[in-house]
C-alpha cells in the first residue's frame, strides 16, 4: 500500500509534578465508567469491513484503477510519502498511471494491525513490500493508515509512509547470480539470426564470471582468440556492481588493446539490458544496447544493438553462451 506528519497547531507543554500526575491518573480511573476497560465494544464487523476496503485499495492500485482508488478516500484525505511529499488522497491518478501488467510493480502488504481510536476512527499499521516490474531488489517500508466512517462506509482519511533499510549492494546484485560460472560461445550470427557457416572463421570466445570477496561486484573475464591464432588473444575484464552515486547497477570494462567503457544495467521482463558507452583504442566512441536473456538453466543469449559507431552502420550481433559443466574450467 502506498502511503512526516504536518503540525496543524502549536503545542504548549506544561510541566506537571510527579505527585500531581499520579493524582490525575487516579481521578481518571475513578471517573471511568464501570466495566469500560474490560468490556470493549465488539468491533469485529468494523475491522472486517476495514480489511476488505484495504484489500480493495491494494487490488485497485495493482491494476492501475485511479477511479476505484479515489472512491476509497474522504474528500480531504491526504498521503504523505516516505520523503515528505503530500498528495491529496482523491488525486490518485499519479499513483495509478495507465500501464501494462508487465510494467506495474508487485505490491504485498504484511503484518497489519488495526486499533480503534473511537467507534468511527481506526488506525491500520503494517509493512509493505514493493517489487519492481521485471524483478530487482524489493523496497520495504512501513505505513500507517487512518480510516474513518464516512457516509456509512469506511474510507481513508490519511496515509503515511516510512521506508525501511535500503538493500545492500550484494542484495541488489542477487538477480545476476546466474552469471557465475564458465561460459563458451557456441554460435553467433547477424541481425537476421543467420549463423556464420564457416566455423574456422569464427573466433573462440570464453567467459568466466565470479564474485569478488565481499560479493559487491561480479567479475567477468572474456578471452577472444582470433581464428587461426595469427593474432594475440584479446582479454576483456568487467566489473558489475551497485553504484550508490547514481543509485543504479553499473559496469566498467577494460580491454587489453586499450579500450574501455561503462554501462547502466536495468531489468526488462526476462532480460537484462546494459546501455553501454565505450572508447576504442583509436579514440573513437561507440554505444550499444547489450541484451542478456537467461533461460533459467545453462544457456544465455546475448544481443548487441549498436546505437552509435562513429556514424558508421554496424550490424547487430547475436551470440549464444553455454555454461560449461562445473569443474571444466576454461
């Protein structure tokens, strides 16, 4: 469920001596109606109605239904999110922008509790987990929702968010764990998917991936041996990790011929997309979209779509990588 309280009046604090506080508490107990403390009103029906309304809210948010969301709010209800931004509750269009199911985040609410302030006011507290569309590290936090009985039904009057601890770099990299291992390219082809027929003309490409000591970076080493071994092999090293400055997954690559580059990684459905910018040994610059699609076992397809190569047209590259059996090495 999406969710700093704003002061509405000045608060005056009056010091009360300890003895006086005890006396006031005793008086309060004496004037409490007999049985009020041990005979709470039966609010099970109201609690059930609130939980049903909360479930309706969550479902409407999940499918991007702004009209259904707005109907659950009182006229003056508001949302204050985890960074202090205030939004009128019924202006929930921004929370439910039209999108496909594949691009909407997955929202799960846990550990909710409801307590009644009066017969017509209740507070719901709980935790929420939001998973970005296509995977990635989940965001966790807490929320507090104020429900009021309005025109005969329970509606939201206020919603407050507080974000939990940020995932560590290792947690954010967990979705790329499948890369670890030794891989070899078994075929490659042009943009139309036609594989090169002359196997002897293809370079041998092998990739080894491992974690660094703290599991904060994935280390990828690629060895490209030209066909016929008439030229020395090209070695390419890459580090993939969480960049706290840009708050994104990033990679940095260096090749033995003097080239270097960097990329930003994002999840797109079942694939990872690396938006790459590189500098070649002669100083020219290139950029490309590198798309990695893992089959869940031991095969990965890699497509490289050049977006800029010094004004020259370069065809798309398609490759298939197969994981070597464990212990086979390079």
